[in-house]
């Protein structure tokens, strides 16, 4: 499968085209919009989330509530565009455009992107580099998650750290409702309140906060991905999708960094026969569900570190790219923290990688074909 997104932060819309979905997949707005709303939520978000009420329009590839096998087109309107129509117009004239940006913001794509594409109005860079683009990827990911759900695979994201505060509370699949009920997506009520207080203080200070999110999937059949070529290893593909998300600066699978500090005897997951002598099981999951680039049947566990958002209300020093004089970095509308939202985005992009690997291994032009092949593979693994 493959997809492409297009659109700017303040353009008229975001567009995504998905190619390679099987036919007969049940799909409607109700499968996409809830994830878009989750992406907009979370304590610490800014005013843009009040302006936009993201909804996906299914423009092609779906008829009578099911995919046809043709490319699926998704469109998400930018409601704020009405305030930016002249500024973002593709027509000639009106230059220099209003709200031109020349004071490059440290930590953003502004300066390097301006040099690369020879833009002096750095808005030409920031409009596409903006994390607003992740809205389209979340919509695409929601479609992928729908496909995974049809073969018994589901996942979740939650926050384990924000702004210097660790969240305790052991994860369990029976605690999903607690995660959804928390506006910071944490399993620790005490840490949740301290995080809120920290966000409030950072907002007063004109600062921003980063954090760490954990994403889990269960129900993955063994063998997604491959060990035969480096670029087919699933952990590498997941890492690329995670690191390709705005503001993400680190990723690990399982207990990756912790495992680097201890002997191998305390790292690797011993294998035992399953109940009744059928199948295989592991009592630990330090590998995070991936061994040698392939799913091993255990839960997939991925953690990602998000840096604090680079747009600060207390500006950092920079240089104006037109006058070449020292300046304070430009201020754009920003969130104080978007860590819970980052977890939603990463849940979506990892879901896409898994759905792609699922179709790569099992194929099938229709959902029933795919379901039959996945069921057969699970049966084989149970009796191998």
C-alpha cells in the first residue's frame, strides 16, 4: 500500500490519497473522525484546536460503506483558511504577502528550508512543515487501523512522561477506558495533576514542554516484516514512520535503551510451549514484539520522545533572513504541550506501517481473502 498527503497549514484543505486497500473493507466517516478528534485533544493544546473541527470527507474509492479497491481520497477542510485566503492565494500579486515571515524560528524548518528552496518569505516553508500535516496522516492511519481491526489487531497510545514528570501505573489492556478518560492519556492520577500544573506554569512562562509516549498493538500474527533485507525489517520501517513525525527525536522498541545496560541473560525472552503443548509463549517481552525485524506474536511496544514544541511565546534570538540583522524569532500560534496528541499521531502512523506489512505478507484483493489468509497463518503458527 502507499499514500500521499498534500496541503498547507492555512490552505483550503488537506488531502490524502490511499492506494492498495482491499475491496469490501467497511469504511465510513465514523471510522476516521473520532481519531481526528483525539488528535485535537489533550491538556495544553492551543487556540487552533478551537477553530478547527476536523472531519474527513470520503471523496473516492468507497461506495455504499465499503471500499471498492480503487484509490481512496480523503479531504479535511481547514476552517481557518477563510482568514488566510488572500495570504495563501496561489494567484500572482499582493507581494510581499501579508504575514510574511523572515525571522527564522530556532528548532523549526524555517532557516534550513529557506536555504534549500530559496525562499525569503519563510511562510513558504512553515506552512507545509507544520504539524497540521499530521491531520492527514491520522486520517490515513485511521483507515489502516480499521483494516487491522478486521483481522483482530488493535492498539493504543498513552503518555509515560511529560515535562519532567514520570507517570506511574502499570499498563493493562483492561485499562483502556482509563486512558481515554484522561485528558493527558496517563494511568496515574497524581502525575496527571502535576503535569497539568506544570503545563499551566509553562504557559505563563511562554514556554513549551515535551514528553514520552508509548504505543502498543496486540493480535499481530508472527512474521510481519522480514530478516532477509535491511529495508524490509519492520522495526526499521516503524522507526522511520515515527521519526518522520514532527518533533519526534527518539524511538525505541521494547526496552531498547534499558537493554543496552544489562547482560543478555536479562534481556532475551525465553520461549516456552503454549497451553496443551500447542504454540509458543514468552513470559517476558523485552524485545517489544519484534525479533530480527519480524513480529513474533507478542505485543508490539514502541516508545517515542517528543521534544518541546519549537514555537515559543518568549522568543529565542535569531537572524532576519532579509535584513541579516539580529532579531527575536517570529511568534506563531502554538501549543504549550501536544504530547498526548503526538501519541495519537504515532498510533496512526505505526498502524499504517503494520497494515502495509500485513498486506505485503498476506495480500488479497478483497477483505475476505485477507481474513482467510491471516486466519490460516495463525493456525499454522499455533501448530508449528
